């Protein structure tokens, strides 16, 4: 039986909050801080307009997405965990085969808390990064998409805060406060991961972010869904359903830009479509390079004893751990990976346990490639013989074995001088950003769409594309 979400409570939840008065009081004292944070650092525009949003009403297969008009500050953020499986056992590591944990074992407390805080920190960060985008949305349809992603990231924050409050005592409550005290781009208290301190100031960046950076979220959450700590596993499961939508906003957003670009290239028979108000392919490729590379950084060190320890302890697994045909201990397994050695990229064999961040990143790269193939099909169908490409994993990296090296999008190791001379061809320049920003003029009239992006193929929840998704 799907569990209904109790909307009678101040904090909608399916975790029986009203039966745990201490926890309820603790979360109710955090709630006003969250609301203040949303007001101060959430979306700057359309704060009081009604938006056609989905809200979870139960966590069963279908009941979790209920569409209605709601004003953003009145969105019912709450705590939803996927249905429990009473017989769930641990699928990997040294506790494999034993029942999943309902409480945090003392010895793993610091590590689990860290994992939850790092994940939790990204959720409000992206809302902060995207806060100005409503002003320049290319249509009401896109404005709605932005707000849907934003409110769900808000709930992902709630999900992590619930775990911290329910299972980590005083320290957990302090960490929950910290999630609202660090801010994207703040000099004094920045977000933990550098990728979440950049500003998503235009919609090309927004769609690339949703495609590449939210997809990192999918892979981190998939690894946490395997966790022996069952409440974390169930929380991650529920978040993943929403993450799928965020990635589709990115994937279809880039697709629509590519579509419009290809149409303009064909109509005007030129690659240089800036005079026609389009985003040229070279610029799209540069933004793709940027967002892919800063998202590769989110996987952490390519060699990591932390990753090995998390796996052995059962805290964080691999993507789709259970479908893998091995011993789920990995004590003897190895993988080959490329890394810079003596001035070139060399294939080295490393124990899989210490390379688990790279293993997760491998699955991520495969997943990223699918969208790029779809975008290229659109180009091909318009007779455009240029393809978009994922950059080499070592390109533009700040974290891991490639950091400090200069590697081209094709995977060529270069000198610093060569790199400096070429970087403007590979990453957005000030001029590129100025051009993209010049296109960012909000289009908020019913049924209208900005000229640099094609309309979506379908509307939301059976509504037409020109539906009034945000009531002005
Ligand atoms: Fe999220
Ligand atoms: Fe997301």
C-alpha cells in the first residue's frame, strides 16, 4: 500500500512525524529558517504568482505527482521516503547479506554525516545559483520548469535535513543549520563543492547545468540508494524520481536550442547565425565543454581511500550495485584508467576499491553520451555535418589526477602556453557570454517563445504548450 502523505501536519511527511514529538519540534524550529532562506535566496521574480507545479501526495508508483496551481512560498515542502522493504539486506561490502540498518552504527556516524551534508549542500546551492533566471526565461513553459526544479531541490534539502535531525542528534541539527548558512558564491561561507559556487546566469548554462550537473546528482544518489543505512537509501530513491525530471529539463532544453540553431543554419546557409539571433554551434560546444568538465569534478578524487572505505563499510555503493556480476567486495578487482604520467596520458591498472569514484564517473560518462547522440541526430536531420562532442575527461579539471594538467577536449596533453593560446576556442569567452546574455530577454507572454530556442514538443501533464503555466 502506498503511504499517503500527511498534509494535515505543518510539515507534510510520510515518516510518522506526529508520533515523534521531539523530532517534530526540532524540524518545526528549522522550518522558519528554511522559509527565510527561500525568501532571501530563492527565486527573485514571480514570487507571488501562481505556478502550475507538481506536488507529491503519496510515494506510491503514481500518486507522487499531483499538478495544481500554487504560489512558490506556499509550496508544501515535506519529508518523503520511498516505501520500506522490510526484508532489505546489504548488497555489498563487509556487512553484505546482513539486514539493512535502520539506525546509524556509531563507528560510521562521522562518515555518513559527511556524505549526507555534502549531498545536502548541493540542493539549496543550485536554487541560489538559478535565482535570477526567472526574469529572463524564454517562455512561460520554461519559467514553470525552472520553478519546478527549484521547489524540488528545496525538498531534497528537506530530505537531507530530516536524516540529519532524525539520526545525528545535536551535531546533525548544527549541520542542518549550516546548509542554510553557506551560500553559492559567498566569499566567507561558500558551498562545499566548487561547482556549486558558480553563477548560472543564462539559460544555455541552465540547461547544461540541468543536463550535466543534475546528472551527477543522479549518480551520487544512485550510489547512496545502495547504502546499508536504509533511511538514506529510501530518501535517495524518492529523490531520484524527481532528478529524472531535472535531467529532462536539461536534455530537452539543449535539444530545443540545437533544433533552433540547425533551423537557422539551414535557412541562412551559414554557421554564423549570431546575426540571426541564434546560438551558434561553436558556442553551444563551449558551454557543453564547461559544464561537462565542472561536473566531472564532482566525482572527487580518481584515487580515493575514502571511496574504498565507504564501499567496504556499506555506506555508498556503485551505480546499480545489485545488477553487477561480481563478489561485491572488490578486494581483488582492478580497473584500467588513464592518468597523466611523465608528460603523457598513460593507461594504469589500479585496485577497483580505490578507483570507485572513477567507476561511478565511467557510468556517468556513458549516460551523458546518450543525450549528445540525440542532439547530433537533430543536427544530422537538418543536414548539418558538425557534431557536438563530450570533452575528454581530463579537460579543464580542478579535481583528481588531471588537475594541474592541461588537456585538450580531444585528450591531448599540452603545455601551459599552448593551452592558454587555445582555451578561447574551447571554453566560453567574455564575448561568448556577452552574446548569450544579450539574448536573455524574458518572454512571458502567453504562447510566445524566445527566438533562440525551439518550442518543446509537448506541454506539461497533458496541457498544451501555450498553456498559462504561470499566472501573471
Ligand atoms: Fe536535488
Ligand atoms: Fe536536481
